[in-house]
C-alpha cells in the first residue's frame, strides 16, 4: 500500500451512515499490520486516541465499537460501527485532536484522548471525534484531515 | 416436546426490524428443564449456537439477548441483536450451515461458524445467517430448514 491512511481516505465525511441503532463513522486505529475483518471488536490501545483489536480476557468496559468495513495493513483510520450512539454538539477538547480520535470525558468536563495506560478511560464507553468535518478557522477552510484545537467546538459520537 | 426447527419458530428468519435492533432466529443447544427469560444475555457456545451468558465473561459481547422465552427442547429461538444490519451476497466457508447459525468473518474473507473453542470468534461481535429463507438450488425449491453450502450466497445479520 502506498502509505498510511488519513481520515479523508476512508470517507469524505466523518459519519458514513446513521443506521438502525448504530452509526458508522471514521475511527483512528493503530496500524493493524494484518487484515481485521468486519465485526471484529475494538478496544482502547496504548497509543493515545487510537483503537486496536480486542483481545480475549480484556476486562475493560466495552467500547461498543466494531469494524464496519475490513481494515487492511497500514490503515490508520477505518470505518467503525458504534452501537446505540448519538452525536453531542458543542463539546470541548483538551488538546489538538483529529476526526476519528477516541476520547473520554474527563473530570474537567472536556474530552481527552483515551489511553490504555489511563485507568479512567478504560471504565467508560468511549466517544469519537466526528466533526465538524468542514469548518472555517481564522478565514481558512479546514477539511476533515485538519486537527481540531481546544478552542473549537466539536461534535462527539458517544 | 419435540425439538424445534427454524420454521417452527417463525416463518421468516427475521421477525421484526425494530428501533435499533433486529429480532431474528438464532440457534441454541437444548437448554434442558429450565427456561431462559426475555432479556437474558447470550454468549457463544459450540458450532454457531448461543448459550446463557456467564458472570465475568471476558469475551467480546455479541450483543444478542433473548427476545422471546426459550424453553426445554428448543433448538432455535428468537434473539434480539442490537444495532444490526443485513449484509447480502456473503460467502460461507466450506461446510453446511443453517438459518440461525452464528458466524464470524475469518481470515479467508468468508464467514464460518463461531465457536467458544475458536479464539478468533471470541473477539468479535458475531453475525447470524438469516437468509435467503427460500431459494432454488439445482432446480429444487429449498426452505428455511434446509442447509446452506459454501457455493450459495447468503444474508448475514451483523
């Protein structure tokens, strides 16, 4: 494959489909180095904001995110399916995050990257940064691959 | 009581597509002299069948519960799969399958029986074979109680 994927390689909008009890959306993942097939469960990885392949005996709270379309070697973004999800608007991030980043709501009332090394983020159903995909920041049009900063209101799929 | 077949449970594999869920026929081993009540969580058993969920279950949650009570001698029941969709024109691995079988997408890109003794199938939210209920194979009309082969396209609720 030519190179690792970006969010815009996966889909031109962060949300592909709002289905019957689920939302298909772009999620960030660690390079799987192999194929991961539709239906596979995803858990929180040690790379902040990324999801990874679920492992047996994982005691953490279920993310309720599965693979919606197969993930191939070198993919860094994939289409995930989040069950029973909704979109929260006008949320705040604690740093500069991108579409597809997995986040959890911290005590400070903002959303931070989930991290397998951060105990608190393993106790919750994680959210995913889903927008806005297109926006104007200081007069410049940003697209889906541009980072969202802590000063921008964002959409979170939880 | 005689053991059930898929057609005894419902005349179509999918009973209802509800608000965020699909009720459909699933397979179970005979549960003996007991009853599984509506709402009971299920997990993987052997050869594509579901059994009662157990405490401290470390595997990925299949998100399937009992939609109508299961009684002794039932081999098929109505399960409720949350946040599901129907995939068409899917391929099964070598073998024979029936309506209601739990399957997962394996390395070969086809679907095969999920089984508690197959580690890979414990990492995923499984699919259920749900069609086509009626089909013509080699000029003969088959019904929902007949098996599927690897050469037939099938519908999977995943």
